[in-house]
């Protein structure tokens, strides 16, 4: 079996889907690996590192894809790469499937077998395969670092002979993996941390990290069976905005992490709410690529909205490639290993396995994922 590791072409992407250490694991399994020239450079892995691990280096994307039965990527192939990929090839990547049905139809038409890693079920045996958790953990950390770098003031309380500097106040909206890491990071840096989430059951987790829960009373349940947040009612949105607006008037920096799978990001902070924040405040919007939690945020840009620095960045893990790539690569390896038939050197697809059922978008020219059938 031959696995291809192409260089990512999405603007700003620095990660690579297999590191030299993981290449060694594939080679031990009897799998051949070919890596595109420079694919690991931004993550700190040279072509020689891959050669020493047993991979063959290819000069171009076309050469890298040629003959491959399996392709590992951070992001799904783009249209410019389609003609390099032969029918029957299996692709493991983040497809952003729920918002890119058109591309999924194309992949099915091309006869590809596609596994959307972002749809990995949230079950115990899949924890080591969950790219959203591994990458969001790093992104939550980086979001706070970005916010602090743009603050005009110190974060921790400082007592000096000239007087005392009060600690910065932080607000984290959303207490998933990214939000909890943001809370922990802001607390470690010395901020007084407040956090809010539509799921009241996360209060204990927030407080265990030293945060203070900004609670919005409601009898409604806004958590899906798989543990994700779901869209809230109009009444709850109104109450939440009132609570967030009041907290923002005392907040120096905020991080928003709220996403709803397959839907635009919920609007949590309006321009009017930004105008009430203290001078020099900073907000990092981690949902900027799907409409944004913050009114006025733009993905990949830093803007000034009503005097507040708003950083739109939905791909913060890519700013930590030396940490993010090994985790992403191990997530894929752990998943691929479950379906690898070493004796026959091929992948076996058991479509009754909830890991495969939950992630396989298309197979044998058809879209087969439950989220798309009948849509």
C-alpha cells in the first residue's frame, strides 16, 4: 500500500498530515510513503528527516499523488488537485463536510473514498483520533496569547513601589475544548477569568480551572446527544446578549469559540456591545470563518471595531505547527490503524463500525454519510 503526503496549499496552512515519527510507524506496518518536497518545512521537519524515516521525496504535487492508494491531508483536496487523484483512492482529512456539500458530490463523482476527520464520533474509543479536540486545545491556548500580545496593559496583578496594577479581566465565550484551554491559559497568565456557555453543566469544569461562570438561567437544553452545542432560542439569545454585554463593560480581552456544526456561527457580540468595552480592549473571534461570533470580524484579519481590536482567526492551530502537526498526524494514524489489514496490505472498510459510519462521506461513487442522505 502506498500513502501520499502532499504539501498543503490552503493559504496560511503550515501543518503537515504525517510527521517523520509517524512515517516510521507506517513503514513498520509495511506501508510505503511518498512525501512532497517541503511538505514539513513549516512544521520543522526537513525532507532529510522524512528520507531518514523511510519516505520517498517527490518534487511536485502531481508526482506525490501518482500511484497513491491513500492520501493524508490537513484539509480536503482543492479543485486544482482533483485531476491528480485516481478513482478508488482513500482520503483522510478535514473536509468541513457539513458546509461543503458541493465538493463532497465532486469527490463522490470522482470515485474517491473520503473520511472527514472532523466528524469523528465523540466516543471513548475515538478520543485518540479526534482532530477537533487536539487542534482546538492548541487553538484555545494560542487565542489567549494573541489577545494578550495586542493588549496595551499587563495581565497579572503587579505590586510595585510606584503602585499596584490591577489584573486584566478576561471573558471566554464557549466552554468546549478550545474555551476550556483559553480559560486555563488566561488564568495561568494572571487574569481574572469569566466564562459563559449555553450548557449549564459545564459550570463545574469552568470553576475547576479558576474561572467564574456567567450564568444565563434557562430551562431549555442546548446540547446535542454527541456533546456539541446546538442553536438556542430567540428568548435565550436575548438573555445571553444582556449578560454578555454587562460583562464586556468590565472585560479587557475576550475569546469567542462558539460553533454549531453545519450552521453559521452564532452572533454573540454586536458592535454596540463592543463600544461598551474599556479602552484598548481586544477580542479574538475563533469562529470568524463561519460568519463570526463578533459583528465586524473578518477571517484572517485584524480590524478595529468601535475602538476594540478584533482578531478574526479560525485556524489558530496553524500558528503552532511544531505542536499541532504531531498531534494531527497521530490522530490520523490511530484511525487508519483500526482498518488496516496487515496480511493483505490494504484497508478494510467495515461500514457497521461507528468510526467509519460516522466519518465516511462517500464510497464507490456514492455519498453514504447519514448527514447527506436524503438532504
